[in-house]
């Protein structure tokens, strides 16, 4: 059963990564056509959620590499791994850290976009009465 599940799991993982790339490209195209400032805060919130999931996925990938040695006693400092696998784990953890930093930038941009959207909405009111 493991022999059958392994390739199927690998195919699903590859397909998921391809879907992620396609979704990012579709988002880029859709954003180029975006004309409503009100959509920016919600869009940024969803992008932030996606970055969180991506960072978590990269960490899981690092854990998969760490488990690949087949040793029952896994040391937290990854000393059980050959140098190449240890380097890969380090780079995956670095990537996850950078994604988390990007997530923090998205949160700041989200806050600014909400302020801007509120300000723009206020421009269309005169004495509390909407116009435009």
C-alpha cells in the first residue's frame, strides 16, 4: 500500500504546487484589472492568509526532509542528517522566515489600505450624505 500511496501523494503535492502557481498568476491578472479601492483590503487579507499557509507548508517540507533519514531518534539540530539535507532544511526554514516577514508586510499594507479605503469613502459624503 505504501508503494501505491507514495506516488499518488507526490502527484497530489506537485498538482497542488501547480495550482498555487496558477492561482498566483490569475490573481496578478485580476489585480491588473482591479478598479475598486474597496477590494484592496479584502484582497490583501486573503493574500496574507495564503502566505501563512505557504510558510506552514514550507516548514512541513523541511520536516519531511528531516524525517527522510529514516532514523528513529531525530535530533532537533538536525545533526542526524547528511550535510546536503541539513543545508536544505536550513534553506527551507529561512524561506519560511522570509514568508513570515512578507506576511507582516502584508498586514501593514492591509492596515494602510483600510485607512485609504475609508478616506476615499469619506470623499463621497457631504455632511454625512453620500453623493457621487
